């Protein structure tokens, strides 16, 4: 399903499946008033991102794949 009119890049999400080299992780991202799951890869192929971490979507590849980076602490 494509997200017509919905911007995914730049949104924050929470890691629900570990992301790392050679792994396809999972993130939950707030979309259209709900939360949806996306397959996730690290934008930097060497990054390892643990479950529970907050990430930012850097690239979106329809229909359900995102490349993410760790969010900067606020």
C-alpha cells in the first residue's frame, strides 16, 4: 500500500525488531492517526540499533521499507 500524500521521511519511530548489518529490522511509525510497522534497514550499513531505540526515517521505499538513523537525544 502506498501512502499517497503522506510524508514518511523525517518521521520518528520506535524499533521493535533489532536493526543491523545483514538484518531486516522493524520499526513502528506514526502514520495517519495510527501506528504502522515497516521493515527497517540502517542508513549506515555498520549501525546496530536495538529494540526500543528511537529512530528517524531517512529514506522510504514503498510499500513497507524504510532506512533509518538513530534519533538525536533531545
